[in-house]
C-alpha cells in the first residue's frame, strides 16, 4: 500500500540541545533540554497559514521525550516541504540547531533552510559564512520577513526586498538586507494557534511538569532596561532587532488568548512574558481586573523586573490567581549594594534591588501565601568572594526561617549565567571587568556540544576579575544545592488568607 506524503510549504523546527536523547527510558527528562518554543514561533506560523501557506511546527526535544526512538530523519522522509525555519533564540540550542540543518538538507537537499531568533540575529553573518547548508537568517522580528521570503521563493523572485534578511545569493555572496520591519501593533498577531504544533496537547500537558511553566502568554515586545548579561534588554533589542520602544498587547487580546487556550487545552497556569515595573503596573492592574471578571480558575507566573512591587499588587495577584500553580519571581542576581551601584553607573541606572525592598517582598509573600522566587548568581560583574559569601549567608537565613514550611512560600535559587550575545557585558566586557570566552559561533556550538545537560545552564563563557569560569560553576552549584530544599516547601496545601 502506498501512502501519500503530507505536503507543507513551511515547517518550523524547534531544535534540541543535543541531537541524541537519553535512551534509558527510566531516566528523567531534564529541564535543560528545554522543550519551550519561543512565543513568536506560533505567531509566525499563524501568519503564514492565514496567507495560504501550509505550516507545521515540530518540537524536536518534545518528540525525544515522548518517544526515545523518534527520528527527525524518519519524520521528514514522510512529508514534502519547501522551506524549513529553525529557531535559534536560546543559545544553548546552537549545536542542536546546526545538526538539525544537516539532517534537513540530507533528506531534502532542495529545501531552503532559514534561521531566526535573537541568537541567530547576532551571529547571522557567521552562520552563513561557516554553514553552507543555511540559506538565510531573519534578524529580529520575523512574521512579515518570513512571509515575504516564502512568497519570493514561491514565485522564484529576488530576495533583496525581503526585510531583515541575511542570505547567500545565486553567486554565493552573503547579502545583508536592512532591518526595516518591527511590529507596530501586536494585536494583529495570533500567539495561540497551538494546533499547528505536532503533539500540541502533549506539549501543554508536559510543559509545567518539565519546565515549571505551563503556557507562555505574549504580553508585549521590548524592554526599558539593560541588565548586564541579558540579550533582550533595551540596547540589545535596538542592536539585534531594530526595536526602539516597548509595545503591549491590549489586555482584551490577552484575555482572548487565555480563553482560547483554556477552552481547548487543560493548562494549570500561565506565564506572563513581560515583567512588572513602575511604568507597567497600571497595565497589570487592568489585565488582572479583566481576569477576575472572567473568573478564570488558573495560576499565574509573574516576574518583577524592577522594584518596588507594592503591597497592593500582592493583594491583586492573590485575588486573581489560585495558590497551587502561581509564583512571583525577582532576579537581583546579587544583594550587594556596591555591585548594584557599579552596574547602575555603567549600563542601567534603574538596576537597584535594596535589601529592605527584598525583605518587603518576603513579608508580603508570607502574608498572601504566594510563592516568591529570588534568583541569585555567583559570578556577577564586580562580585568579590566576600559579596558571594554575604549572599550565601542571607540565603541560609531564609532557608532556616522559611524553607521548612509550606506556610512560608519563599525559595532562593542560584544559577550560573551565560553572558548572552548582544547584552551590555557581551558587547563591552572590559567595562565590566570580564574576559569573554567562546566569541565565535563555532566556539559557542562546540561548547554546548561538549556540555552535559543539567537542570540549569552549565556553560560559563567568561572569567571575572575575581573568579574563573570554573570557580563560578562550582560556587553556583554549591549555592544551588544548599538552598534546593526550599523548592520542596512551596506546596499548595495551605489555607487562603482573607482578601483585604
């Protein structure tokens, strides 16, 4: 019996960290494999489909998890496709993304392979220079550029008018089109067409258990801040995507997204893909009021990007989301005022996380019995061993005071950091007293190829003036293991406090 092959104009593949999955079926899938798909991929896929293109999204690490024997080669041999898009947003997928390209071209040599995402945007010229299998890289925001690319390929027309595209022309020369597209209105985009994903229901079912977050809601684009190691800050986005401002989706559109997901899938919580800070508090109050009006029985995961986070916001958050799958996170990375002051002077005057405001967060988290996660890092710019020791002592005090009771839902996490491309410290390491390693994409891909997948990032690409990369990894591991008990004491079997 002969089966007809399924036809797609465009397939979008989310690559794995490593190509080979763990064949031991009794082993646990590790968070570091990262099954998360960047939020923009769903908008891109939906945008293409609305314009008449057949689209399918394949989540490679999810398929590995669902079936240890799953083969991308086997899957690709059973479909026809013309264009393959690969997201390289998170840099730790660098090696896996390149291996996926090789498989795609081996199965379908005539297909076009396009990369996209923040990391691909930064390394666009190197990707084209070192890997002949890659036909192009879309820099920055990709909905309109990938649609235009697909239209030009379909019509066999020149690519010099495709915005944001770097590509190799017919003479094998690398051409770089200017970045002329950034979305002006996100309400025109749809981020919930999860049906285009292979095994969509399993993706949503497993995301919370494997990754700690169920579903990522797109709230806006842009960032007003410049954290030292972050590749998604204000200046990084200007450099990588051409975005000069922050734009939000209307609260009504976010509510519409939540309704669509809850009507079609069982998800316990939503992660909001934008943080809170003074200028955004009004937006969050409006959104949470609408969620209350809809009476969604759901958890929420929210980040604090800058303090203060007023007691009023705790009260509203408590009233909006149930306890079991909700959390609020803040990432000062270090509690040292001296370190924070130096960072504030160099790259971001708002980079201040006073200890009294951190203590207020803890106080309100206990009052409203909502999980608070505080993220610290050993190896931040300008940190001395003494600074790290003080952070460790603070974490131990929290552990003994809050870490043994579900009624005190405080947890402190610690992780090594990878300095992401486009971030202030990556572009100007000397200003931060940092020596960068693995500067070329070839070195980056090799570093992640040779690293062991773990719960958190375990590749450190720098030394500081006080610590080597090896010391940074070791200190973070010790720190993390010392406070990990708190992870198990943020349970859900606690009473609700009265609304004030």
